[in-house]
């Protein structure tokens, strides 16, 4: 069934403020929930955080006090939405358990986007990134068993395999080689705009999370692994944010943000298995429809353009969390040895890549290597979960 958010009316903004009782949502049960319910929660938290941060940046770049007030009203509701969404996560989950869930999001969200992306250059960017997040999941899973003596399978539940991807040591590149070419906002498929904004927001959330939780650990190898992968998440945010056309006006970007929130809340409402969580997705969708209407009015007033010039007239097919095992296995077999050079991709190491590798890894093995070595010493091997039998594993450089 088609759904055009530009034609829908949501809850009036004056009726969207919730009281403390309404904000006090019941968290999911980490031992009984659908892992993809947790993934949807983490994704929408990243989307709401990006909406809030973007709203603040836009407010700092306008001198019109009325627009500042309008943005503040909408942004406060976005902040309430973010609190509700993020507070669905249970306080009983450890930082490492949440980390593994973050990486499951990165793997299955980015893999799905790569499969559905209509632009070949953008699809390549997502394929490249997902093999790195896949390896991060493997490294954290080994750390989890070492520190908490539990297996990541209890979190990902056979939906996402845990095994080596592109080895993390090779993710460290010269910063200039993390900048991609942007799409052209005048010709790109509207779906591509949503994909870029979604993956960028998810990676930004992960970057910020690791920035803050890494030093909370006492175990040296944990602190070091978060430090290493946290640096790579900075590279990933650069990688994905550079895909967005910098020529988009602030009002155009605002419409894209609000439209994307409608798209994702609608998508997740359609597939959510937890009725209480589904009710939140439905409520937030009806709030975002009004936010989108306000953004479209601001676009007309400030850019003199219609939203139909920017976004699709109806939502695309729902974004789905689903297993991507065969797709990832194919990427492991065909694209694991890629690195970046300028805005493109190459299979052979080059001078800037080797210089960066020498600067970081020349004398001391990186934490991502050492965590596997320590796990092997402690457990007699590394931790990995491959489902449906063994299959070729080209990622032996661990």
C-alpha cells in the first residue's frame, strides 16, 4: 500500500508534548526480545540524535528569531522522542552487550541499504563499509566472551553471523582517502538521499557512543579496542557524510531529515513484532508527519520550492531488518581486499595507505589483533558463529 507523507496530517505540534508518565516507557526484555526490535530501537535513536543535532546547527545559522523559535519547538519534541526511543533499551544490558547490538545494526542495516541502493557508486560505498563493521562485530564478540564469559550469539541470535570481515588493522587509512564523491542532488534517486542520511546517522551514533564508553572499562584490552574502533568510526562518518551533496540548502536538508524520519518510523511500524514498541513507532510517525509539514512550509518560505521537487511523492518500500548472510559471504569472497584511494577503491596497497599503517601499526600490534590473540590463549581458539554449515572464509588475516 502506498503512503505519501506529504499528503498526511499528523498530530498538531501543540498536542505533542508528553508528561513524565508518558515518557516513562517500559524497556524491552533483553533475554526475550526479537534482536531486530533492539536494532530498530538503536537505529531510531541515531536518527533522532541526528535530527536534534541538525536542528541546533540550523538554528545557529539563521538570524530570524521566529524561525529559531519554530525550530526550538520542534526540536524539543524530537528530544522527547529520542528519550523515549533510547530508554526502551534495558539498563540491565552491559556496555559490551549494547556495543554488539550496535554492530549488528551496522552490519544488517548497511547490508540491506547496499542491496537496495540504485546508484552503483553509492552502493559500493555501503559494500565497502559493511565489511569493516562485520569485522568489528567479530572483535567485540571475542572481547565479550573474554570479559563477561558470555557468547554474542545470545544477542544476535543466529540472525547475523560472527566471523572475520576485512581485518580491522587495515581500516586505518589516510584521512584524505575517506572522502567520497557526493551524489548530485538534482539527479539522484530520492531513495539514495534517505539511504545516505540513515547510514550516516547510524554511524555517527556509534562513533559518539564509543567516544564516551571506551574509558569506562578497567581491562586494558577493552579500553584499547574501543579506542581503535572508535577511530575507525570517525573514518566511517567521514566516508558516509561525504556522500551527501553539499549544495543542498539548509531547508532542503531539513525536509530530507523529516521525510526520512517518516520513512523509517513507517517502515519499522510495518514490521515490528513487539506491540508496545510498535505503538511508539506509530505515535512517533504521526508526530513526524506534522514536523514534515512544518519543514515543507519553511522550504517554501525560504527557498521558494515545493517539497515534491526534493523528495519522492510516496514512501519507498519499507526498510527491513533481515538476515544478510549470503550477501555478506559473497562480499567476503569478492571485496575483502579493497582499500580506498582518493574517492575510489583499489585492491593494492598504495603509498598513503602503507604510510598510515606504518605510523599506527609499525611497532605495536593493534588492539584488534591482540584481542584475538588473547582469546586464543585463554580459550584455545577465537570465537565465531557461522550458521548453516561451514563455508569459505577468505578473512584469515586476523
